[in-house]
């Protein structure tokens, strides 16, 4: 029987067996972990349960950057594909996969798309890149191929090409960043495309939150649904995670794949948090050949949900991300995370594009500035744009940043930088780490 439909107790025993196998593998193969175990006096034979993991040191992003090749567990000639991490929090790190790792990647996406309700015979339009050392686009392609569905590799951007492809080939599913769906809608409305009656019935969304912590659609998700009544499926993944948390059609959090990754949440004191509380996601890969990671700190803050899902899976589900630990903002006595600022800006009807900039002030605390541009051709826009935007912030998050209005073309070029994989909505120029 599929482990995801068994009891939580059976899932735990299953993972503990895989953990012991994983520890044996990396203690034999990984130069980095061999050193760590010797330095810390760790006897892996004493690590038998998931609870025992707390006695193991963490692996940090800086370790992966500084000692990159020491994580490789196979001869170089066995490495088939090289990618880099996104570098959201720091400089990108190289990540290498073997042929078996690519098969594992295909399996991960196959079962994730199955979870999302995708079936053999469906036709999926891929609106993310497969190049630029980006693992996600390749993963989606491999998984959908493995599933037996069709895929159209259009790549990111270019709404005109996306709509031309939809009209010609009639896919029923798209894979993209949620904010790009609003650009598709805007282009369709400007060009008299009847998008509401198109072939698209579902969007599998990556890279941005669609939901609030209670799983209701957030402002971005609500804006999409108000315009276009399609199914919205949210996912969370990263290069280091080596797995995907994908929602089922019930939309109550991303489902854990226990055969691929062990997950913990830890607090600021490096202790595993009590069930139901927020913590930083820490992951241990299972079954990776090339560069497996042990207790890797992702920097992402989330909650776990354990109640059974209506879909029948008994796996843990992850909440929408609350933010990134290193991006916590202490602004005028209030603790914020960038997603809460994005929510405010998404809800201002006259804003076309925005960018949040974090700075350090002379007092050693955080400052927030916001660049906005305006939609063209609108009437009844407030005379004092900056005041109107600040008032929205005060109403939603109690504090208001400095606001600068810039030309639309200029800001869009900065936010949608061709050299970056994701829209540059946040720039962190702080000289200190908030803690």
C-alpha cells in the first residue's frame, strides 16, 4: 500500500528505517559528513528514531557554499546534471545530480502532479524556464512525462506567446508563478481574448503564496479567482529539499512525501518546536545519491498540520510559508515578514508594479521603502499617491514605509530582471541580520 495513505505511526517507522539507511550511506560516502561525525564524536548507530535527529548538528547554506564539492558522494563521472540554488537569501550554490537522482526527481513530480489531480492524457503548459541552471522546469518536464500527460514547453514570460499556444494547443493546465496569471489576464482583457472560456481549468502555482494560514485564498489568490474561475493548486519546493509539497484539490496545505524527505521545525534556540507551532523548516534528504543533505536549515518559516486530509492521505501537510527567517523585519516596533507587505500592495487597485527595499538606519534598526508604479489610463486615482499607499499600510500592518512613485516601464524592468529567475519584489540592503 502507498505509504502516504497508511497511519502516522506506520509513516514514522517507515521514515526511521530510511533514515538509518541514509546515515549509513553518507557516513561512508560524504567527505563533509565524515568530518562532521568525527569532529562531533557522533556514532550513527545510536541514531535510530526521528527524535534522535535532534542530537545531530545542522547543515547551513554557508556550509553548502563553502565546502560545496565535499558534499558529493559519488565519482564525478557519475554526475549527470548540474543546477544552482536560487540564491534568494545568499549566493547560489552548485547542486549536482546523478542519473538515479533524475529518476527520483521525476518520481517526485509525478506523485506531486497526481496529488494535484493531474492525470494521464492531460495537457500541461509549462510557463517556467528549463534553462539558466534551474532545476524546477526540468523536474516538471520529467514528472509530467513520467505521469503520461502531455507537456508544452513555452518557458516564462511573453503573454502573447502563452495565449497563442493556449489557443492553438488547448492545454487544460498551466504551471507558473501566480502573479504571472494576473499578467495573462491583463493581456487577455487588452486583446479581447475570451480567457474565461479558454481550455485552461487549473493552474499549478510555484514561488509565491496563494493562501493565508487558514488556507483561504490570500489577496493575490483572491484577485486571480475573482477574474478567472480556475482551480488554483499551490506548491512549495527548493533545490535542497529534493522533494515537493503539493496541495491536493482540497487546498489544505502541501502534502509531505515521506519516502523522499524527513522534515523538522526548529525555534530560535535550535529546538524542535511543539506540534502546531511555527518554526524554521529543517530537511534531511532520503534516497539522494549525488549530494544528500542532513538536517539542512532552509531558512523558511512554516507550520505542520497533522489532521487527516479529505483526500485520504495521512501525511503531514505544510502551511503556506510565513516568510524567511533572515528576512524578518523589525520596523517601528513591529515584526513583519515580506509576504505581509506584498499582500498590502497586491490589494491596492491602482498599483501596477512594486518593489520593497529593506535598509538599516543610524539606530541599527530596520527601515522599509516601497517603490510603486501606477496602472495606465485609470480614473479617480488619489491625488496624493504616497499618502494613500501609507494609509493602506497603517490599516493592514499598523506601520507605514516610505513610498516612492516611479515610472511604470522603469520599475517593471527592474522587477522583471532577465538575469533573475524570479521577480525581484524584495531587495535587502541591510547591513545587519535581524534577530
